[in-house]
């Protein structure tokens, strides 16, 4: 029986992380060949998932990203979609954060999304079809405590998805953002455990926990032809945000 993503090739950055890995697994399960990136992706356990091709890339290094994309094209001949899901943590009070803290987040998440998009876009445009999903975060409109660089970059990525969608929609390329709220993962566990204020912030109107697979489902939708008229948008996967009570 044919699978929805048979013959598709998707590139997932941050595939060694919780959300990127879940996304890579779901896309592969649905028939895609998934090029899975991350600096440590060689050590990532994808179980016995079929058609996952590990491709170590450092998204803070434009040459590494370009070489990675060239390798992807050489191995697979095409690309149908890109999911950008990288980040590093920098949680602290504003006055404690240094320029280096800000720059680490900007490098890994903002420019770490810009670089793979820039590498893949010309091919997607040549093919006159493609989809890009940037993983931003609910913090882009509703910043959790001590999430200054990450929340700012999430807002920037949401705007980038909208502006790229408008710019390249006429070329057949859709660009959307998925904005997760608190998702059960090693990263969110570290955060939720840190302070009472953050614990409160991780409560959601729809009882959680939100799972990496919930984010992966949203990404799969946006990559699919079912979303062919969805462009420049931001899809929250956050259980509706915080409850009123
Ligand atoms: N989990 C949540 O609750 C949540 C909520 C809202 C938003 N988000 C966002 O969702 C995205 C994924 O989150 P996550 O929970 O999966 O985070 P994670 O488990 O910490 O994974 C982060 C990923 O980024 C990659 N990465 C970091 N620096 C890199 C670099 N220089 N080059 C290449 N890859 C790099 C890491 O790979 P290597 O270390 O192997 O390079 C890893 O695969 C992030 O953008 C995060 O901000 C997550």
C-alpha cells in the first residue's frame, strides 16, 4: 500500500534532538527518505526506522551547511522539504545574559535556520515545488520566564516564515512555522525543573504532556499536499497555551 511520503526526500536539521528526531521518524514511517542532520547525529538512535540517512552538519558554519546540502543532492538527487529544528539553551535573567549567550542562540536557531533555507531554496525553486517548516516556539508571542534570547528568536522565525512564504510562494515554495509550547523532552524537563515560575508556565489548557510526536504530526501536515494552500503561517502545538485558572 502506498505511503503518503513515498518518493519524497526531506531534510531535518536538529534530528539528534527530541523534536527533530520524532519528526524524522514520523516522516520515514510515512515513506519519506529523511536526511537527518545534527552535529552528533551519528550517535542518534533511530531504532530500525527505514530510509534515514545521517548527515552531520554544523548549522553555525555556512560552509558545513552548504557542503551538507551538496551531499544530500548528490546522494538523493532532489529535496521536497526542509525542517529546521536546531537550538541551544540560554535561560537566565536578562541582566545575567552576555552577548555570547545571545549570539549562541542567534547562531544556532536564527541563522541556524536561515543557512539551511538558503542552501535548499534554489533547488526547491528550480523544482517549482517544496515546503519548508521552521520550528519556532510559543515563546515568540508569550515568552516564558528567563527565555529572552530564545523567545526573541522565535518571534523572528515566525516573521521569517511569513516573509519567505510571501516571497517564494509564487515560485511554488511554501514556508511555515510550527510553534511548540512545552513539549515533554530533555530540554523542557531541564527548564520546568528550574523554578516554580517555570513549572507554572508549563501548565497547558489542554492537559499535557505535549509530546515530540505531536509536533511531528503538525510538521508532517505542513509538508504534505494537504497543506498546499497553507503558506506563511504559524501553527501552535501548545495545548491552547496556559489555562485561565
Ligand atoms: N522541547 C520543547 O518543549 C520546545 C518548546 C518550544 C520550542 N522548541 C524548539 O524546538 C526546537 C527543537 O527543540 P528540542 O526540544 O528538540 O531541542 P533539543 O533536544 O535540545 O535539540 C536541539 C537540536 O539542535 C541541534 N543543534 C544545536 N546546535 C547545533 C549546531 N551548531 N549545528 C547543528 N545542530 C545543532 C542539536 O544537535 P547536535 O547537538 O547534535 O548538533 C539538536 O539536534 C528548538 O528550536 C527549540 O527551541 C522546543
